[in-house]
């Protein structure tokens, strides 16, 4: 059984592949190539558009106390 993540980890999620990162710069480095690969197919582009529009909590927890920080492409 997996152990829960430590506080402050996995705060940034790549919407293209679902992988979590501990820091925004780690996500930013990963995200450009990952998103490009995802949008290479019609189905991938549709899935990514859906994921970008859906809110996610850290570690996919349903918490409204600490808003999830989406990928660096967000405009907030």
C-alpha cells in the first residue's frame, strides 16, 4: 500500500500525462515536450483540452482549502 505524500509535495500536476511535481520549475521543464507529444494526435488534443478545463486538487485530493496549481500554461 502506498504511503501518503509528505506535506508540500506533489503540488504541481502535468495535465498532459498526470504526473505530479514538487516545484513549478520541474513542471515547466517537463511540460513543454509532454504537451507537444499529447497534442500530436486528435484524441490526445481532446483529452488535454478536457484536463485543462477540469480543476484538480493536489494529489487529486478533493480539497477546496488549498487550490491546486495547474501547469504553467494557466493564466491565474
